[in-house]
C-alpha cells in the first residue's frame, strides 16, 4: 500500500513538472530547452518538499511512540513496586506465623515428654501391682485389706500412681460387696444393680445429674455448630457412668421420664445462655422413646411449650432402634413436639436402611452415622444404596448427615468424599462436664473463659460459645 501511494505521488509530480514545461513553452514563448529545464526544476522542488514533509511526519510518529513507551515503562515500574510491597508483607506474615507455630509447639513438646515419663512410671507401678495381686489372688478379701498398705508405700516413691491404686482399691472392695449370692444381681461398674438404682433415684431426687457436652463441628472448616448433651451419673467410687448404661434395667424404666425432664430443663438453660451471647449454636438433647409414652409426658410437653422461642436451637435425639419401635403413642408425642417447632435427630445407627421421606414427615432433620459404618468397615451389608450416596439421599429430604465417632485425622479426609457436612468425635473434643453453678453465676462463667480458650487453640475448633455458656474442662 505504501509503495502504491509513493508511486502515485511521484507520477503526479512528474505530470505537474511536465505541465509546467508545456505551459511556459506555449504561453511565455520559451524554447524547448528552457521549457525542459523549467520542468526539471519544478520536479526537483516538489521532490525536495515531499522528502522534507515525509521526514517531519516520521519524526512526529516516532516521538508519539517514544512517549507511549515511556508511559508504559512508568506503569510497569509502579506495578513492580506494588508487587514488591505485597511480597514483603507476605514474607512478614509467613515469618510471624512460623514464629507463632514454633512458640506454640514448644509447650506441646514439653507436655509430650512429661506424658512419656508418666507412662513409663505408670507401667512400672502397674507391673508391681500385678505381682502383688497375683501373690494374694487366693483370697479376695485379703487382697482388699493389703491394697491400702501398698498405696501408702507407693505414695512415698511414685505419687502419680496413687490415684490409680485408690481407684483399684475402691473398685475391688465394691466388687467384693456386690458378688452375686443368689444369681439375681451382677456388678455394674463396681456396684450391683440395686445400689445403682438407689444412686440413680437419689441423683434424680436431688437434681444432681451431670450434663456432658460434646461439640459437633462443620467439615472441613471445623467451626462449632452444635453441642450434644449427655447425662452422666457420678458413682460413689468417683467413676462416671453413662445413664444410658442403666436404662436397660427394668427398675430404671420408671425413672426415665423424670431423668429426661431434668436433662431437658438443663438443656433449655444452656440454649438460653448461648442465645443471650448471640451465638448460632444448637444443642442436641438425648431423649428416650419411653418418655414419649410415659404418663408424665404432659409435664415435659408443657416445659417445651413454654420455651417455643428456642425451638430452632434445641434438637431432640433418639436412637435408631427406638425410632423403629415407636408406636402410635410415641408418634403422637413426636407430632406434638413438631407442632411447637422442635426438630429431631436419629443416632446410634446399626445400618443405613432408613426411610428418609418418612423421617422428614415426622420432623427429623439430622441423622448421625458412625464413621466406620459409613465407610462400611464393619463388614456387613448396611443398605441397598452406596454409602457415598447416603448424604445426597438424606439431603433430598432436608436431612443433614452427621458423622460421629471420629477419632483420627485421616477419617476427616475420607469423609470429604462422602459429602458429609458435620462431624463429631474425640478428635475434635471428648464430652466434657458442664458445671451446674455456671448457668446461674455469670462470675463463674467469666472464670472459665481463659481455660476454655486454651483448649480451643489446641483442638482447632471454635469453643468460645461453650466457654461463655459455662463449660468446665477436666
């Protein structure tokens, strides 16, 4: 294109010069030689003018390009400076994180070392105790009588093992007292059934049932979302016994409704404390199916009716076996609670054969599945659906899947392939006791906050709401 325009310009200049020569020859009477010289002079002048104009245009274009290049270089220099600033800031943050990690790992290393030393001492003391017990195995009562002497001797050499020996002594003594003589009783956690029933009755009468709370966290963020409240009974020997272990006893059937009423009242207090702190944290409250059919259920229902405002944060939990055995009376009681806005959860699954549509219609919004069962590590056929699709099946009916009994990090990683949104287990935190006085004492609540934050930092989960609700770490 440039060559064609240049050719046209040159042709025009030649035509102009020739025309000028013809004009001076015909008009002004110049000779042929003079007319040719005039045309050549005109052509030369036009050529020089075109060369000067073209050079000027080239210089102007070059100046514009140099100006654009200078502006681009300035912008690039500014971007490089900003990148350098951000890189320095990132390096500073990385250094601070590394320093905090090193600082926080030092106390943990010291605790691990102390724990290893304690384990070695405990192993040595247990070996000595086993030898002493074998020497006196011919007479159980003589063994019980000699244990206090062994404890006194051990106290001067190995104080950390004294508590273990005292617990062994109390357990051995209570076992000796509870030895069956007529075949009608058997020891339960160091006590016979009659003694445990009496202890349970006394605890319910005095309202001293302890509540243990265990967090339910989101996966994989591990943010606190719910708590599960479980009733515990403190035995005379200091051992903590799950109340669920006693409910299989016929004598305990009359106490279930009273126990669930006390536990539900305590759960209401906890939820109200959490809501006062403006925390979006719910609470699972375990309830026996027998409570739904008990004659005193109207009292339980009246309590819930008076606390409809917290229905969205309180979830009643039933075992899978209890849900399957529910009859018309239990279903009517569930419907009454559902009408008041309360939701339900099903746990202790032995298989994955669930009717999600029916559960949704009855008000169930959560299903807790042990992680080993979800991974099908129990070696049994649990359902017609693949475990990896179980969460999607429940989700289609508005039910969230919670994987419990999580004890190892690799379990959390495996659960991500199963689309599990919530997790519960000893990996995040074991069940911890709730001090009863904290619910009524704001001062005690503040005292517990510092200790709770230390546990939060060690476990990686957000336990601040529980600290504000009054959780005591053992």
